[in-house]
């Protein structure tokens, strides 16, 4: 009961309605587990209302329906005694609006507003009077109505963050576990950042509280979508994730897209032919801080709307810490680094040796300006 009251409070605080949204095909979605009614205009939710639903003994039926009739100031007829009728007014259980969806089932107001957010009716959907009157004016006959029972709700918040809610199992129809929640988060590309202990706690509380995971970005390399699978059909999360002010890039998908070898060393470091950086392991997925993309992959990146774009940096001439042989995922020791003499230094040494030889050939041993600048083998320039 405490969880129900908490959820009802949260639902009221979430109440929002954007009447100015662009008009498309409207539809009503009712989630019996969350005890919410949403009005959609196309794919955009424009209103969210708390509702009261059927008791456990008379649950609100799930399925696909539509608004069949609409009535202002409806009378209430007792289903157990059709001859008993209550006219419109403060004593009428239907309030002042009625929208039939199937037989005796409908969406209506109530003279008991404190019942909203609970399982209390004979199967109908109760709404606060102001809410049902607003909804009544926004929908037409034949508006689709879908009733579901989903304890787990995942959606994108207005700022793009993926958020999930877990509601009580009021009808004892849908047990949840951590594995189930994770499986539904995978398509959103943020499952690696969903903490299993946090999920377990959310299931235990089942309070319908919002739990934010992070903001996903589609990942592109040189204008092409970074793949989520490798040649062996293994799946990897292929989205960049912004969380806590840091943007994380998925290392394996980028390596696949670039067709370069990636090493995971000592469970701490990622290395390619370009360099090595600290790696971040989350549920078997490997990530790097976006600031390290240039070192590990030789690319630069930036956010463009809902996309994180990468493009190669100009090539460098230095030797790489590992070669580009073999398949991605192999582990081997770093290649020994060559001497760090530059091409300019090498060319000067060669020219000096030629000058010394020419001087000896002519029998001239004086220390001219050219000769004094010549360096013995091993001297520093």
C-alpha cells in the first residue's frame, strides 16, 4: 500500500499536457501496472494522467479498443440492478464525462478523487474530473485505445536521457528480475551502464521512481554507421553514452569499423597501432573516454544532434606500439620502439661525414667553419 501511495504521488508530479503539439493521429495508451493514461499525437506523448483501475477481483482488461461513444453528464446505472439509476451530479460515480470503449467499460470521471492511483473500480478507468474533461475535448470517436500491463517502462526523457521505471505488480501478473530488465535495455544501447544492484533495488521497491541511465548517441565514422556486430556475429553496444558529464565511446565497434586490431591488456588498458589508453569495462563491453579517441584510434569526434561523429586525423609518421597483424582481440607484447632520431638529424650526419671525407681527400686538415661543425660519431648535435 505504501508503494501505491508513493507511486500515486509521483504520477501526480509527472502530470503534463502539451495541447499545442502538432496534430497527427491521436491514440490513448493505458498502462494498468503504472496506473497511467497517456494521450499521443502521432509518436509524441502530449498528456500523461494518473488513473484508477479495476480491483484485483475485477481487473481492467488489456487489449485494443476505441472510443465508441462520448457522453456529457452521464447517468450511472447499477450493473447488478439495471433498474437503479443515479442521475448526473455529485453522487454519480461516473462524474461528468463518459467515454465508452467496450460494453460496460469506459473512461470516466469520479466523485471519489482520492481513489485515483489505486485498483478500485469494477474494471473502468477513473480519472480526476478536470483531467477527464480535458481529455474528452481532445479526442474524437474511434480514437484508438490500447490497454497494457507493463511493470517496466523505458523511455527517453526530454533531454535525451534513457530512463526506466518499475511499478508494483498490482495484479500479480508480471514477475521481474535483473536479467529481464537488462534484456529490454539492450535495444536502447545503454544496458552496459545500467547498474545491476540499482535494478535489483528498483524491483524490490517497485515505486515507479525514474532511474536515469545516460544519453545515447548514434555513432558514425566518416559518415557511416558504426556496426554493432563483428564478423563472428557477436553483438556489441555501438552507441556513444553521455553520463555524469563524461561521454564514453564503445571501443570494439570502432575498431571493427576501422578494421584495426584492438588489444585489451591486463584488464586495464586498450591498445591499437595508434597508441594505448585506459579502458573502461562495463558488463563485458569496453569503452574509452572521448578525450582518448585521438590516441587510441587516430580520430576526432563531436556531437551533432543525436549523433556522435568521428573522422580520421591526419596520419602520423611515428611507428606504432603494436602492429596491425592478426584478428581483433589478440594479445601480444608491445613492439620495441625504434631510435627517436629525426629525418633531419640523419640527413645532417650523412652530409657532415661527406664533408670530412672530402677534406681528408684534399689533404686539408685545418679546422675551417665547415670542419668545426662536423660531429664525431656519437656526439650530440
